């Protein structure tokens, strides 16, 4: 149900290729460069955009659809411990 609703592209962050990461980083860098803010704020904005984007695209980093306080990865760890 979660996978159908959230449509992750990757299982975990390790699966994201260097080329994909560079391409997506470049897109966000262009967006942030167009904003009229100091460099340190732009850096924080860029880091936030990149982290959020890849959390949304990675199954284990996504918030679990039935409980937004936990990620799918944490839920899987909890199930493995039982």
C-alpha cells in the first residue's frame, strides 16, 4: 500500500547513482542560485532541498504512510527485532 501511494524510486540511499545525484544537485543549485540571499543561507537551502528530495524518493527514508512519525526503514528495523 505504501509503495503504491508514495512511488519510491529507490529502496535505500545507497542505490542512488553518482550521475543521478549530480544531475539532481545541479537542478537544485540553479534554483538556489536564482534566489537573492547570502551564500551561507543558499548553502543551507540547497542542502535542505537535496535531503528532502532524496528522502521522498527513497523507500527506507520515507515517512510511513500510516504513521508519519516513523520512517519505513525504522518500521522494518522494529519488525526485524521481534
